[in-house]
């Protein structure tokens, strides 16, 4: 098994498109509904299995990814952890396009629906 090393954090936008100077608590909002998050992730990650109420596993691009839901969604965002062996950025971009979510990676870059990524 490859190390789980890359993390993407998911949020919802208050408006689009966003830019580096437009990132704020008023424009980057927490996803708060666990059931809705799980339903949305099931749409983009067929075969997603919740092995624990807050941890799900799926296969994307031929490798395992893990989704984590914090106990308190008002304090921490949902996250996806993946291997460093593959660049999941295009796959996460398609997730953002389909779900209307924002994703931030560790570089940090912000991926937004139907727009180019930009430095966060």
C-alpha cells in the first residue's frame, strides 16, 4: 500500500468565481451536513464505502483514496487523503465541477468549479 500523503480540504463557495484576494470566511464556507456530503461523494466516487461513520474509502484513478469527515463540521472541513504516486488534481477538479465545491490542497492551491486553480 502506498503512503497516504496528499490532502485536499473541501468547502462550499458563497460566490464564484473566487480569486486569491477574494478568499475569506465570508466566501469560503464550511460544508455542514454529513448526510449531504456523503450523498455528494457517492456521486463522484462510485464504490465509496464508509468503513467508519467518519471515514470512507474509494478507488480513484486506480488507487485508494480516503475521505474523512470531522466529528464537528463547524470546526473542520471534510478531507480527502491520497497517495503521492498520482496527481489527483484533475480528478479533484472534476469533483469540484460536479459538486460545486471548493478544494484546497497542500501547496496551497484553490480549485473551484469550472475555473482555473489559483494560489490560496
